[in-house]
C-alpha cells in the first residue's frame, strides 16, 4: 500500500483533471501517481531528487512535468479549475474585471544581469506586474519586465508567467515584444 500525503489527489479530484493529463508514453506508473509526485514537489518545495520512496523515479516525474509545462497542460488545467470555481460561486466563467498591480524589487548582489531603474520609487532592480481576478483568488498572471531587451518603450519588455497549480514558469498569454510601459 502506498503512503498517502496531503498533496495527493482524491479519486474525485483526479477524475476532474484526468482529461487534461494526457500521455502517449507507456509507463509502469499510473499518471495519477506521477501527478501526485509533481504536487508533492511543488507543495513541499523540495528538489526533484528528494522524492520519497513510493513515488516514481524523479527523472520520470520531472520528464512528465516538463512535457506538460511545454505543451501548456498546467495552464489549461489552471484555467479550467478557475472557471469551474467561478461557476460554483455563481460568477461568469471568465472574469470581466481584473486588478493590475506593479511592484519594483531590488536585485540581489548575484542577480545583476537584468536590472533597471524605477524613477518614481528610486529603486534599482526589476519591475513585476500582477493581474488578479476580482474574486480575491491567487494571481492569474505575473509579468517580469526585462530592461535589457530591445523594444520600442525605452528597452522595457515583458515576459508573461502563468501562476497555477504547478507554479510553473513558462511564457504564456503575452506575445514577445508586448510592452507594459
């Protein structure tokens, strides 16, 4: 019998997301156990190599995580779960209003490649933007402004990052060169 963790999905939770978790690759491990391992890593903040016994090998789990990150499976899953939650609380499936906030963050001494200057706050560092649904849930999108990239707005360009169940950091929703200045 496998050990249960607080990050493991119940049968009904798995049934709800199973249609999004597809793979043509044959595996000795059920996909639910692989997803449980991914959620264990993201919930507990451990490195892949520290997966406990009872989960598939970390290389297998990481391979599936990267595959689903590259083909936007995590984004589709996060969007679907957000829409289902909105319907559950009697809201429209897609938000009609969002709140945008910006934050200037000082760079550490080791992160010196991509820095800029916020003249309003007199901070040397990076600027990030959050778009939040008005339901007070987790941020829907986050944007990190890249001051070093060439662009029409004094060199500032953005890179979109999806924030969902996996907290994966892959570019989404914003085309390269979209300016947030």
